């Protein structure tokens, strides 16, 4: 909850965590009475951030916070102290600062994680998706704001069910603040905010190698288990005004990306997260698809249909093993052996009515691995997005409790913050001349 800070000779203390949120300080008067005074901008307390999982996305998030948040300190935690040190050293060296401090923390151990969060104002959970609800419990226990990368809508719903407890603790928890879900959906919000009525929102995103190699034409940009989850679960969308689910690796279409040429796009899970449930009644159609080089979907469909992603254990020469676990191990190691710089294409296509006329809006991002910092496009667009939401939360701009990401920040505000980080969002709008009858 923050380190205790002495505020006067009489020994009254106020936890840093509370001060960071409220920006009030208790002034002790000689009469023994206390008065509350708001802090000026120059006097306002700096915030303490905690990163759980100091790998690729966590390091990028720490870099963004160190650059834009003016933090008191950023604790970077990992089960591996060496990895945490690597993360802290990289950020400190890149920016010429000393604000990142490594910590060893076991996110599966309540005592360890509570101790880690106790000094933080906000924690950014960059752990595998299934660990986020446990982190949320620790955040509530230690009264620490929380952001996570999400990745599985069912797990996100478990976190959101902790709303009343989070609200009582006076904290804010926002899941799904990465790339997809996260950034891509914020582009969708931007389009919805621009239109008076929205008929359709189509979202696309793909992180790809700059030099694709057959047969998969893909490089590992996050853990293989997360990839399989996207490919194997159901996709949630809005179709004709109703929330529906469709099979993943289906509804294949071609999409033209200027920098890449003709690509393919297909349904995957998790990319829309809670948005269909929130936007139902506002949008008639809302969907998300993943972009890949042509032929990738068909190859992945072979693994899915062949049972390689099954979760029930089977007997293999006397050993009990889940096909999914074996696949993630073998396929993950295969992908990790392929090194290449990455690139990311993100698109939002929206249609609706504006000023009484039919209108189309398209937003595009095309980003490549940064030569200056070495951060991959995946790291930049995921970690930076997460940090943007963390800043929004710690500044007190988001309601208390568990808040769906689409309710936490406007699309226009997000795009504005993203542009400050050197990520260009190209926006095109086409309006028909004839008014709608």
C-alpha cells in the first residue's frame, strides 16, 4: 500500500498509496486539528509502479512508464531474479535513469505477491492469462490498482466478478489492455465516437515476421499457449445486433495491406473480449480477425482438427500427457528457433451515419521493430498500450472497481496518447453525398 511517509513532528503518517490516488496531504495544526490541502502539480507525489512478469511485454511497459509517467520507482518482478535484473538494466540503460528495480516474486505464492504489491500504487500483470484473477485478489488485498493483458474472455469475466470487492478496497482493475484485446478495440471506439450511428465495426490485427519463412510464415511473438488459445476457442462477436459465437480459424477472407500485399484474415478468440456485451445495442455488427500470410490458417486448421490441441490427457507409451501441452512444447521450441524482426498491421473499418449521411472510417497502423531501442512491434504496441491505461488509472481518471477496458478510456484519448509514443495512426473518412432518408 506504499511506504509510510512522515508528515510532521507529531508523527502522523499517511500511506503513499493513498496519497498517490487522492493527492491530498494531512497538515497537522498546533491546535491538534487536521486540515486537508490539495497538492499542487509540482508538489504532487510520484507514483510507484510494479510490473509482474518482466519478459518482452513487461519490459516494454516498464520502458514506457519510465519515459512518460515520471515514476518514483518501477519494481520489475519475475520468478527469475536474473530476468528481472535484465529487464531493469535494459530500461535504465536505454533511458539513462535508475528508476527500475528488480525483484524476485512468485506470483503463485500469496505471501510473495502481496509483499511485492504492498509498496506499489498500480501493478501491471504481464503474466499468462490464467494467472490474472489471482493477481486481482492480491491487488484487492493490498489495495493496489491493477492492469492486465487479458487474452481469454472467460478468465477476464472471472476478474470482472471481483468488482464489488475492488470497489470496497478503493482500487481500479482494468483487464485486457494489450494489443488485441486492447489497442485494436480502442481504434474501434474511436470510429464509434466519430459516427452518430454505427452499423459495422471490423477489426484486424497481425504480428508478423519481416522475412517470412515457409511453411508457417510466422514467428513467435508471445507464448505458444496463448497462441493456441486464440486459434482453438470460440470467437465472440455482434452480428445483426445479437452477441454470437463462431468457430475460430474460420470465415477466411483476403485483406490488402499496402506494406505487405495480399494477406488472409480469419476468426480467432479473445480479440473482442467484453466489447460485444458492452456495445450490444450501440453497434449492429462488431467482429475481430487475425491477419496472417496466405496459407497459415489452413496449416493451423490441420492441428486443430487433428486433435493436437486437446486438453484431456492421453497415454503415450505409459506417460500421461495432454496433446495441447505436448504441442506447445514442441511447436513453441520450433518457433523460438526462428529469429527475425517483426512488423504489425492493425486495421479498423467502420460504417455508419454521420451528419445524416452514410460514412466510412478506416484507421490503420503499420509498425515495425524499433531499430533504436530494439523493442519489437509486438512489445511496443502491447507494452505501450498497457502503460497508457496504467497512467489513466493512476491519475484517477477511471472509476473504482473492475472496469471493462472499453469503459475505461475513450478511443480518441487513447489514439492521442499513442501518437505521443511515435506510433502513427492513419485515419481516412469517406462520406456519401446523398443524405440518409
